[in-house]
């Protein structure tokens, strides 16, 4: 075995490597590195082999430590699916957090337990994550500062470009949007945002604005009024692309469409997102009524910035709407386009 060429050993390692670091498959690369001295040296001298890590409840802290150590200075891509229900969940997540200076891409799936309640004592002031480009967070994520942690001040994410938030609670949104410093953030997606959740953010005196964000996507969200959208506008004031995917609930789809149109319509005092160029709407079974058509046409005519409206509703779009928007210089894309 020790006579195999280095490139063959590394090729075998790449084919056996998966994101899955469960007890059954997670130790594969570690086991290969223990075959003999040559294999160990060949694999350890290839840090990219160790940089993609999926962490689940069955992953052992020892395997995670080995991967992080052998990745050396290689940026880490991590998918964390820890529910918080195992005896070593805390130990696993502490090891991940300790390596935050090497994160490039990381996704935290929602935790069954709120892991941030007992993970943050050692990170009570500032956290600097210099390489991170993409961050996805679910509710209970250890990356979110705990409620009532008055000593925590900020996350510095100087190269963050993408942020994905899913099923967060009100205090979690508030904690994040009052502590993140991300001057290069461009794309934000929020999943399962419901009415009332934004109230705490809107009232927060220290909420931050992210003027660099250009794209905002709201998935399976329920937006009941212009007020909900105004809070988002205050946080992300200069977006050029807005996407709205309504939840599947019939009543929620109706109020989301109404709230969205109230926000899109030009207002005598101020227009939300004056730089908006592309509006992407996916509300199944919804067809724009006269109020919606007036809102879309009014925006197109008032400032001339709107260039494209995409309507994926499963229903025919009124011809008069496409005609009126076309006359205003707006391209309409539908299910049938």
C-alpha cells in the first residue's frame, strides 16, 4: 500500500470524501490517513481534502477537530446540522466557533434547542470572521447572540456577500440586525418571516442599516402591511431587486399580496426602494386586481426605475396590466412567457 503514488492516494481520498461525517462514514478520511506513514503525509499535506465538513449529531468532536486541524490555513466550508439533543452538541459547536477565523461558507440548520444560550460566554464582546463570504442561519443557531447578552457588541464580517435567515424568532432577528457589520453584503434571503416578528427590529434603537445590499428575497413570508415593508426598507434601503414568495396558506397569500402592493405603490410622502429595478412575485393562485395594477403602474410611471416585473402565480396575468406596464417601459415575465 505504501508504494502507491501520491496522486492516486489523493484521488482515492477525493472519491471517498463526502459531506457526511456521521459515525458510519465520517472517519473515512481519518482512517485512510492512519494506513501508513506515507498515506498520512500525503493526505495531511493536502489541506483542501479536509476543508469541506458536514457536522451532524452523530459526528464526534474528535473527527471535527482532526478535519479543522488538517485543513491548516485552507478556508472552511461547513454545513452544520446539529439539533442540540446529543451529549456532545455543545462540544461540537464550540470547536466550530473556535475556528471562525477560517470560515468561508457556513450554514447552520435550525437547532431544536437554542444553542446560543450557553455557547457565548467566551465570545462576549466582538467576533471577527475575516474570510466569510456566505452565511446561512436557522433558529437556535449558536452564531446568534443570546437574549439579554448586554456585553456583546458586534460581528465583523468584512467580506460577507450572502446572508440567508430561516425561521428566526423576533429576538434573534433583533440580535443579528443590531450586531452584524458587513460592508460588502449584497444578497439577503429571509425564509418564513411572519407578521409581528419585525416589530422588535423596528423599535430597536441600535438596528443597523445595510446600504450595500442590492437583492432581497422573502420566502414563504407573511407581510400584512406597508409597515412590515417599511422596517425592511429601513434596514435594506437601496435594493434593486425584490423577490416575494408567499406561503402556501390561502389567507396568508392574500394578506401578503395586499401588504406587498401597499409597499410598492408610490406614496405622496416617500417611495420605498426608489432604486428598485426588478420585482419578482411568486404567489400561487393570485391574480393582480385593479389596486395591484395601479400600484405597479404608478411606480413604473413615477420614477422610471422599474424595468422588469416577474409574476409566477399559476394564473393568467391580465393583458391590460402587461400593456400598461409595457407602455411605461417595463417588461412583464409570466408563467407563460
